[in-house]
C-alpha cells in the first residue's frame, strides 16, 4: 500500500510539473512561408487566390482526386472533404494586397490564415507570403504539440505556394 501511495504521489507531481511547464509555452503558434513568382503581377495572383474555386488549379489538396470541393455559402465559405476530414475555408476579408480566411478542420484547432501579396517591380515579380496563427488550448499536450507545429504543417504551406508559383509561371510562359 505504501508503494502505491508513493507511486501515486510521484505521478501526480510529475503531471503538475508538466502542466506548470506547459503554461510557459505560448498559446499562439505563428507560421510563415513565402515564395517569389516571376513574370507576373499582383492582379493575376489575386485572381488565383481570392475565389476559392481557383485553388483547384494549383493547391495540392484540391488537385488530388480524393478531395471533393463544394461551395457552402454565399459569404465565400467552402466545404472540402479530403481523407475522411471535413475542411471549411471561411473568407473573412480581402483587399488588393491580402486575403484573410479561417481554416476549420474537424477535430483540430481553427487556424487563421493570411495570404499577403507584395509587388517587386524591380524584379518584375511578386512575393506571396502565407501566414498562419493557430490558437492552442491550455492543455499540456496541446502546448507541446505547438512546439512541433511548424515542422508538421509548414511543408504543406510551402508546397501549396510552390504549386501556385509553378502554375502562374507556366501560364505566363505561354
């Protein structure tokens, strides 16, 4: 009985230490990726980004055969079913240099996204930057998950931007 009490105290103490340590980890994770697209202008990039229908031309998830892509509302929100997950892209606002939208995946944290378009006139190019903010809950496992979030999701943002670059540059070559 004494051994069980001691083991229980150690387990509770370890859980409390991990929880207290996790409170020092930020609750917001920011990820940013960028690509420079040559021989194009901001208008052409904006036309591929703002209507979510055009994402099927370049975004890896939408170009795959396993994704179904349906418009769900007049406010610009889209519903995608991919790999047995429901994904919703909810447009928040957009202007001539950026688009803000919310990515909602069933069973995951909502992710605020921003695609920012910077013109580089000296190079006859445009830089497109994808910024995300993920809000984590206070749970220790959520906070520790946040430490690895950049490695887990950053590559997919980079792949999407590179696909946009390839698509835009191949159109401008014609």
